[in-house]
C-alpha cells in the first residue's frame, strides 16, 4: 500500500514539479544560471508536490 502511494507521489512530483519549474525558473534554464541557490529552489519545487501528494494519498487510503 505504501509502495503504491510512493510511486503515485513520484509521478505527480515529476509532472507538477516540471510544470512549476518551467513557470518559475525558466530564466535559470534559458540563461544556464545554475547557482547553488537556484538548484535548491529547483529541487524543492519537486519535493513539495511529492510531499503533498503522498500525504493526501495516505490520508485518503486510511479514510477509505
């Protein structure tokens, strides 16, 4: 059950994180300005939807 939730959260994080990174950090990708601060922002943009998706998936599974 947890394994299924993690796989789903990874898929959501890839799709949503890529979309958000494109919107929020297009200048970094366009200019190639990859500083440590920008890389942290990019990584956190993937971690956030992963955590939200995993949390909501686990809560929905427990409530069902």
